[in-house]
């Protein structure tokens, strides 16, 4: 079996440390370099990210190149810009701040034989060296990619690989979305009867959100731009997401006596940690619904604006 050419697309916006870590793990892949291209899709960075891009494109001119999406401030628009430049038979998406082992790409490509899947998601391990309840919660709940694929029919774009023909068939991501574009793309792929596969043995590494502010900011973003965005743009397919916020149960703390059983991870929690872990999901839900409501209020306000006279 011949080795397939792979394009790895790395979207980035103002994250020099994360991008350096990601590129550092990609340029040492145990893969024939003539069959690998790493495309950094910059979304208009204004900081030292540009220096990292310049360094890697200079040191690895035949391996790393950069494209820029400066109009739409959306990671999905940046990924689409990367897709326009990609020439690989396989397309892998890796977020800037993730790292992979040296055999990651060889293992991924090995799954895509002639009868293999069209759409592949991998396991994502969330890690942190910081001792905070926020970091612990993120490590424990992380990215349940297997459940995403089985129940919601999508893999996050931080760990997604597809055949090029999937892009040719479906088109790229909806660049209008600032969150939830992976959900929408996955739905199109699932509805097209493409073959999905979850590779539990392929592990990618993602740093945890280590502060309460970071967790709650993500909750607002998911509610406003993710669930709110796809529900507004695709009401027939995602209108049901409104019901996610109508259940009173989601706004109540988890029962403390179930925490240790729910979050088994090899060691016991102190009582204070148990209490915080029971409250955190409630706070995240409250911030998420606040983002969702803000999305719809902005949408309705825009619709009520008087149209100019031509």
C-alpha cells in the first residue's frame, strides 16, 4: 500500500506559544516528508504568532507554509482558506495548542486504506500541570469525542481527518460560524452516509482551560456562537437545541454524593473539591444560556431594524 499525501491544516489566531508547540510536534512526524504538507491558516494574528510562522516557514520551507484569512474572524473561515491551498489526499485538522506523538500521522494514515473510513475522529487527552478545580474539571470532562461521534455525529475539528473527496463532495465549513462549525460539517457528512470511525488508540493532547474565567468564557462562546449560531442559521436541523436550555435539571447542581462515582480518575477528591465539581456544571450551563439568549436577542434586534429607503 502506497503512502498517502496528507495536508495538515492548523488554524491560529494570536497564539504564539500554542502554535510553536503544535508545529514542533508536527515537523518531527515519522512520515515521508514529500507526502506531508503543514498549512498554517492564520486568521489575522497581530502578535508574536507571526514570528513563529516566519521561523517555521524559514526552517522548513518544503514542509510548512502559511495562508491568511484576514476578512472573516472565524477559525472555520481560516480552515477553508487552508483547504483551498491543500493538495493532500487526506486532510487533517489540528488546533494550534495541541500536540501529537511522532507516530500520530503514520497511524492516522494507516487507517485510511482503500476500504477504510471517510471521516475519522481521534481520542483527545486533556492535560494540565496546574492544581485548580477548573483545570481538574476540564481534564475530567474534556473532549468526549466518542460520544460526540456516536450521539451527535461529529468529531471536533481539533482531531478530525477526512478524505479529500469528502471536501469535494460537501464543500468546506460554514465560515460564518465562530463555534459549532464542526457540528454542522459533521451533520452534512453523516447525512451523506459517509463512513465514520472513532480511533480510540490514536491520542492527541490538548491543554486544559485552567481558570474559572476560561471555562465560563468558553460556555458563553458555545452558547452564543455555537448553539445559537447553528440554531439561527439552520433552524430546521438545529432548532431543537433551544430545548437544551428549557430543562430545569440542567440549572441545578450535581448531587455531591455522585461526584466521586461520576468522575473516577484514580484518586479520591476532598470534600471541598466535590462541592465545587457539583456546582461548576450549573455555572457553565447558566453562562451558556446567557450566551444563547444574547445571540437570539441580537438576531431579533437586527430583524426589527428599519430598512433604509433606496
